[in-house]
C-alpha cells in the first residue's frame, strides 16, 4: 500500500472509524508498523476527532470558568423574584444574559485567552409563558442553563427539533448541576439552526453508571433564530 | 518527431521502496547472526508496533511487555529460518504482534519469554509521540481556532459529520451536495491547519492551565 492510496482513499479516517475492509486494514497496519509519519498522522487525526467530539458536547467549556464569575452573574439574575419563583414551574422563559469570554480558548497572548464568544441563555421553566426565541450566532457558542428540579443523582438532557420523528441533535447523560442547581449545556451555534426545539430533561436517582433508569422531568420547548 | 513522455499520475512512494530494501537487509543480517541488525529491527519497528498493540489492548505497560515478546519471537525465528518475503518484514511482525496480543488475552498471568535477546533491551518504557503532551484544553483550543478559520459553514459541517457523527464520505457528500474532490480538499486543508495549530501548542511551554 503506497502513500497515494492512503491519501486518496482517506484510509486514516476510515481506520479510525473502523470501516476499512479486511484487506485494506491489513495493508494499512502493515504500513503503520514501519511508517513513523503515518503514526504521526493517525495521532493527529485522533486529536482532531477527540477535540471535535469534546467541542460538540463542550461541557468542558463551562466547567470551571477562570477569571469570570459566572456564578455571581447567574446568581444576580436568579435573585430577581419572578425568575426565582418561576424556576419551579414548567415552560420556558429565556433571557439572553450576556456574552462571556470563553476562558478555555488559548491564543498564546499575555493572558492566554481569546475573545471567542459564548452566549449564556438561562432556560427557565415557567407555566403559561409563551415560547421565547434565542438569537444564535453560528460562529459563537451558546450555553443553555437549564434549571433542575427534584433530588436526582444525575440528569440526562436530550435536544431535538420539535418534531416527534426528529433524531436527537444532542444527548448527554450523567450531568450534574453546576451553578445554582443549573445544568450548563454548551453547543456550537451552528448546531442550532433556526427553528423550534424541545429540550427533554430526565433524572435518575441511581449513582451506578451501569444501572441508570431515567425518569422524565420536563420538556422545555424553545425557538432559535439567527443572530443579526 | 516529438518524443512522447510518460508522466506518472502519482508521486513515487520512495519511502515504501526504502522500507523494502531496509527490511530485506535487516532480515538477512539477523539470519547471518549480525546483532546490529537485531538492534536496527527494534529501533525501526518499535513505534508502529507499539501503536498497534496499544490500539488493541489499551494499556501502555502491557503493550510494552507484548512488544518485547513480539521482538523476542521474531528475532528467534529470523535467526533460525528464512522468511518468504523479507521485504515485507513489517507485515510479518504485525502478524506476530497480533497473535501475541490475542494469546495474552487468553492467558490469565503473563509469563515473560525467557529468551535472552540483547536488542530487546532497546525497547523503551514509553514511546513519546509528537502530540502526546498537548493538553486537552490545548487540543480544544486548536479545534476552536480551526473551526473559526473555516468561513464556510458547509466545510465545518464536513468535519462534524466525519469525526463526531462517524458518517462516511459518500453519506456526507450526498447530504451536503459535494463532489469527492471538494471533500478531500477540505479535509486535507483542515488537517494541515490543525497540524500547525497543534505544533504551536507543543511549543507553547508556558501554557499550563490551572483548572483546580
């Protein structure tokens, strides 16, 4: 197997996906045994794959912001009586709370951080409220803060288009509340095309990862529009 | 009359030619009792075999032990017998490594091969890879910069569909209305750009995120 074949047939990515045919895989691995450059290319593709997957779920982006007191900002909003009261009901109110400098994006500058923007959108549940619209910048990150209820060990969030037949576009289980009992869900803006969505929140009381049964807590509908 | 010249469509793979010559030389050397050839074998094939073993068993320490076993078996055989295609030594070694890994899975307690092979001492405890020390945050940062540097949404979508959703090329091209050439070009450029960003991360020694 020569390097032209590997390049033209995208064998590196197909190898990582596990979709090479048996003969191709044998020949590819034979080359891997002696070709240091190929090992490096695979290593790079693995990093890219892992990075994109992490970015897609991107919980890391809101895990522990440094240099920015997200907790204080959210606390300020939740201190407003009507929002605090609203947290125990069902339906959606959304506020565009502000723009956060993404603290984990490094540019090698003096502080090491760049000006990548993240919209923070508290997604509170309020009975009887109309569905609000989030303005999503496709070049920025959007963080949905979901207020959680009940005493669960962890939560699962599923986001899908508001269509019973739609496939989930985002699913994550094992979530635990971060700030003020809110789950922080970070998504690249371009994952949220303009349209109507439903965020389903489920909870489990089981702490054993192999034995989790989730109970439905609530569905929160919301709508997105492209930011101007 | 003008002379016709054949222009090869593909660049010649000189590395492959070099490998075939080197492999044949190593095989002949080991068979002739040359210990330097045994050392050359270990040095040349350690990185790739270790990577393969790591992918199969996912444990660095065990991969190193199995790598040593692989070389012990290979050297013992190459000393005593002549293999059919010496220029395809890599394939021969890969076959041994796979069998060693499979047998290891069946054995409850691994017993080391008792054979004395001096060259096997050359096997390092760890094989540093180029991007091994790049922190997760730096990888994320490089990915973020890469995505920002891609102005066309459809091009970014290719990466997401390929690496996050594990879709195959045809599926992605069909869904996005792309031709094969465009798909390959976007991937090639994205990887080249990502490599540069990652190489910069490797050299950014002062970036040490404190997440505690």
